[in-house]
């Protein structure tokens, strides 16, 4: 079983850098640029996601609201 990480950050360069580092280390990762997209991705890949890296300050849906929706 491979680990899959959901990376959530509204800064595209940060999200891409984290995704690249994870993937270079053999970890499958998917990215979302806002909380709403993260929740949608989590619903779709719930059984495959082992960890969520979540930015707390984002537009659309901040990190706390995203955390509550994911929980």
C-alpha cells in the first residue's frame, strides 16, 4: 500500500513544491488550491488519502473550515 497525501495551499508555487518533494520520495500526492476543492477531492479519494497537509489561511474556505468539513 502506497501512501497518498492531499496537499492544500492557495499558493500554487508552495503546493507544487510540496507535491514535487513528496513525489520524488515515492509518495503519491494530489493538490488543491482551496478548501472547497480539497473537500471535493477528499470525497472522491477518501479511501486512498492517508494524510492531509493543510494551509490555515486561504481564501474561499480557510483552513479551519476545511478541517471541519474534512472531519
